[in-house]
């Protein structure tokens, strides 16, 4: 009977020990849940993600607008280059005509000089 009492006492001690351990764990869990700020952190992260998404969309829209502006400016540059080439060609034609006119004027002036000398 003493053996059974000692075994029972040992079992009661083990149960008390297990009870204390379980009570401590339960208290820790309650404390952890009371101090858990995960919902706040999650909400904050969701807000930051939403803001980052808005910023990214705004930058994508701005990038698209800049690309359109760049394409328009490139088209203007190409047009200006073509117009410049045309003006260079016209300028060369005018230079050639001017040189021809000067040459003819010189020839006419020589003829007039010869005529004056003969007269």
C-alpha cells in the first residue's frame, strides 16, 4: 500500500508539474495574443503596398507620356532634318545660279568694255 501511495504521490507531483507547465504556456499565449500587433503590421504593410502600387502606376503613366513626347520630338527632328536638306539643296542651287549670273555679268562687262574701246 505504501508503494501505491508513493506511486500516487509521484503521479500527483507529475500532474502538478504538468499543470504548472500548461498554465505557464497558457499565460504566455494569452500575453502573446494581448500584445500581438500582427494585424496592425499587416494593415500597415497593405497600406504601403497600395501606395507603392499607386506610385508605380503613376510612374508607368508618366513614362508612357514621356515616351510619346520622345516619339513626337523624334518625328519633328526627322522633319527638320528633311527640311534642312531641302534648304541646303536650294541654297546650293542659288549659289550656282548666282555664280552663273556673276560670270555672265563679267562676260557682258568685258564685251561692253571692248565695245567702248572700239568706239
